[in-house]
C-alpha cells in the first residue's frame, strides 16, 4: 500500500474552451486541370500532343495490319498487284469513263498536230488564243 501511495500522482487538465479542430486532405487541382497542365507542358517543351500520339498509334496499327499483305503477297483490292508474274494490262485497270477521256485527249492532241481524228469522239471545248 505504501508503494501505491508513493507512486500515485494526480493530474488535472483544464481546457480554456471546448472547440474542436478537424483537418482533412483536399486535392489542390482537379484531374482535368492536371491533365491539361501535363499536356500543355509536353506540347510546349517537347512538341508532343495528344493528336501526335494518336497518329503514331494509328501508324503502328496500320503497319501491323498490312504486314500479312506486304510480306505474303496477298492481293487486296483490284488495283494492287500481288507480283510481277500476275501483272495485268493497264487497260484492265481503267474503267470506261477514263478510257473515253483518254481517247478524247489523244484526238485533241492529234488535231492540234494537224492530223485527222475519229469523228465519233466528243471533243472537249478548247479556247485557242490568237
């Protein structure tokens, strides 16, 4: 009992007021502001923009997609030739309207040189300067 009496102490704490202080963490900038700041700094100092990154991703995508056609010689579409052994005449690749225009151009050139052309061809109006 004597040990308890010798070791016993009493502390009295008095508060001047009973106000409570609370603190919480709040982000100083929003996510949109952060992305705009980072993107602006990248654009200013390195010349990189979101559009540039998207263009590089598009290039990578189309390069990967076109590899089987390029390396394996797969023919894709009527205007792409798979190899020189399967080459087609230029006449097969040109449609009728283009053939008509080319024929008219040849006839006009022949008339300008003084040669007679086919009378069925539709001549394009040409202004001649005197």
